[in-house]
C-alpha cells in the first residue's frame, strides 16, 4: 500500500489484511515505518499476524556477519573495508534493502498466504522502489562480475572474502528486484485522499511504481463523503446549513474521483466512503475491505509492470533494424529522456531514472533513433537499433574499425 501521508494508507492496509484473514487466508500485516497496526485492529485475538518492521535493527542483524567476513584476513591499508554493522544503520539504502528482504522472507514462509505491507510515504516510496535495481547496477559498474571473479581467484584471501560479501549483496538485491517485478507475487495498491491534489500525487506515485517494475492493481480513493439521501436532517426552520456543506463536500470529492478516472483511463478506481469515526476493529475494517473488494494484478483495470520487449523490425545482417519497446503508461512525454551506457539503456521519466540491461543482440548495435508513441495506458518509448559493423558477428572474420565506446541515444 503506497500513497501520501494522511491519504488513508494504513486504514486500507489493515482493511485489506482483515478481509483476507476473514476469508480464511493466513495473512501477515507489515508496518513499514514501525508503527503499531494494533491501534486500528483493536483488541481482537483472532486477526492477521502483525510485524512492525525495524529496518535499522535488521541492517545490524543482516550485515554483522558480512562485516565480520570482510574483517577476516585483515591487512592494514590493503584495499577497501566493509563498515561495521552499527555504521550501516544510518545508511537509508542499507535499511531499504534489509526491509525489502525481510518482507520477502515473510512471504516465503510456508505458513503465510499473503503479506500486506503498510508501505512508506509517497516520497520515501520513490526511493524504496528504485533501490534494488540501482544497487545491483552500481555495484556491477563499480566492481563488475568478471573483475570479482579475477579477484576471487587471485590468491588474496581478503579480496576473496570481499568478493563473497559483494556477491551476497548483489544476489540479495537481484532477488528482491525479481520478486517485486513478478506480478504473480507482488502488486501495489495506490491510495489517495478525495481531493484533486491528492489524486494528482497518486497519479505520480502510480507512474513511478510501474516505471520501476511493479504492477499496480488499483487506485483507492479513501474518505469520499457519502450520499446522505433520505437521512438529510430537516426541521420547521428548513434544511440545516451543515447539509449544504456536506453536499458541497461530496460534490468536490466526486469531482476528484472523475479527475482520477480521466487522468488514468483504464485504471481501476475504487472509492471508500468516509465513516463517522475512524474504522477500528475487525468488523469496521472488514466493511472497508468489502468496499475495496478483491485485488488481482492481472484483472481488468490493473496496470502491468514495465516489461521491455525487443523485436526484429526489418532487414537482414548489417541492414537489420531492431526495436526496443519500453512501456511507459501514463507518463508525461516531456519528462522522458533516454541514453546508453555500455550494455545498459538509461531511461528517465517523471523525475525517476531506471537502468535497463540491453538484450544480447542490442549490445552489438548502435542507437539509430528514439520516439515516444501512444497515449495514456498504451504509451511507450520506442528505440531503434542498427548493427555496429565493428562487432556484428558477420564482420568478425574481417578487419574492422575499433569498437564504438559510446552509444548515447
């Protein structure tokens, strides 16, 4: 569950977990920021399991072993050292990785069917969702795998230990990225308040979430003023002024819902009516969960994760043209930029940046051009490639010019 603070994220998370639990699923409700969901769930004994995530403690626990490994065979001044676990508790990236790894560990438990995460605020979420691929990409750039293999076999015990440390971190963030990008295992629910500004922020959260490889099952607008209908209080003095205020407020909320539907055509938009008091306890939360309904990433109205695809467009041999299509649903085209760094494509959109590893055939090509195609749900970045004669297989037997080092698009 992701969204701006005050949008109702915690309520929607608790309601979803309660609905799943009441339907017989084994559920863990995770509070990402360490708050206690028991304040919403009440004192009921029968309910979802609650986990309050302490990312700082997880960093110290998970990386204490890595620091000890790196400290082995220490020779003063002989290369880099891994900081002690206590030092890592102040590093946001380390805490993010540890938190995500813990969520996946919970999801892997055989006695758990669903893990519902009351996620971080919208601003923090933008960093969290980008962390796995960023860490893996930067580690590979700073110390590539082939270089680590050489170091591990050099006979330097300390270098070999550091290789193990880095390999373990790379394996962890790579698996995190794979699980987050697997729509059959992970999806996000974007939560917004019933106001135009909140909806606008939610659209940005949705586009960033999909951009970084997570599917979004729906947009939930929480706290919509209910229709008073026949319950309008009247007297001999006429309709109470509060009724007009409530009707105006409802009209504003419905206008925000319509704005969400218009700015995100095709996305499932769910509304949750405002309650007279905060929904506390399993009964009240289950009612909210019933309003939200079932959330299936592949169902109509969901937004699939970014999944680049490569096609052979035309030609043969050195005359071939290949196309890389990168879906960018609901992205503002004016924010899109693309560039190439060695075997990676760097795509920026909505103020976010993502590194995409090129398919093997494209690594032997140069960028011939790029364009933005489609609109809304069908928007995609189209990048065309043509073979680089210096490295294309058909030319390997003949003298060739030096391999091009740059392929910026």
